[in-house]
C-alpha cells in the first residue's frame, strides 16, 4: 500500500516542477492515478510496460508482422496477444516471437485469423469497454478495480488479479452485458 501512495506523492510533488502546457500536468496526474490504482507495485508496472514496448518493437521490426493487427497487454510478465492476423502462419510467427521475448512468463494467444476489424467496430468496442467497466464498478459486493478491460470484435478480455469470487462475479456480470459475444478470462486469482 505504501508503494502506491509513495509513487502518487512523488509524482504529485514533481508536477509543479514540470514546465509546459496543462495537458502535461493533466496527463501526469492521470498517470499517477493509474499507478496508484493498480494492484501491482510500481516496479512491476514499469517492467510490464517495458516488456510490452519490447514486444511491440519486435513485432514492428518484422515487416510481415508489422502489417498484422496484433495488440499486446502485459500483466505480471504474462502477455495477452489479441487482434487479427492474415493466416495461421502469421499467428504462429507472432506467438513464437512473443514467447521468445526475454521476460515473458506466459502467452495468452487470442489472435484471430480474420480481416482487421473496421473503424466502426472499434468504435463499438470502445463503447462496450466503457459499458463493461461501468457495470463492474457498480458491483458493490466486489472490488473490481484491479481488473482491466479490453474489447476487440465484441470479445471482452478481462485482465488483472483478484480473488476467485471477484473474478467469477466479473466474468458472469460481463457475460450478460448486451453486445458482449464472448468473455476471455485472463485474470490471476489470489
């Protein structure tokens, strides 16, 4: 608990020293809030972010993979790969690259062999993500603040760490939200 508050305090103290526009200050405050709300310690968050960036860079360096829609989420050195690729061969190549990246513990392969989702579908997915987050926040009997929500082609990915009971509740609640076609469970249980 101290790590969260210490990180938030340090960031808030440093904010006035930053020269620049109000967006930098607002962005820093939002970032500090995200760090403070995350169950992982700050070091793990930084490690996960660095791992995600290394994977994304490696994917972009492979010209064939750079043309695919491969989205990456990292949590406690576990990697969720989702999106669309043009063939099973591209999927296997992407997953192999991710698995071979130093620091990866486990890969959740949720890549689909399909055309990339349209802008319209991505807009619907954004709204669906908001609906899921809002519904989970409203679940007073469980704290779902450690569950991150991602949506692609009406499939909802739940990522994070929580108790078995809270995870089961989040999955069940999400499953019944209008527009959700499938729930993918990538939640670690305490």
